[in-house]
């Protein structure tokens, strides 16, 4: 298989891909940002709690 066959096959496969709409893309992007911020806050809270416990023990 040469590079031209590969490109031709790839182009054909890309026609079968179900691409998300602009609205879906925006919704998923916002969801990922919100979840990332929530996880960061959750981990930051526990980091602060455990840091305070360690500092009190030392």
C-alpha cells in the first residue's frame, strides 16, 4: 500500500464519520471546562485540608 492509497482510503473513511454539530461541540466544551474546574476545586480543598493536618502534626 503506497501513500496515495492510504490518503484515498482515509478520505473515504472520513465521509463515514458522524461529526458533532456546533451546538454539541459548544455544550461539550463548556461541560468539560465546568467539570475540570470542579475537580480542581475538589482536589484543592483536600490538598489544603491535608496540608493543614500535616503542618499541625509537625
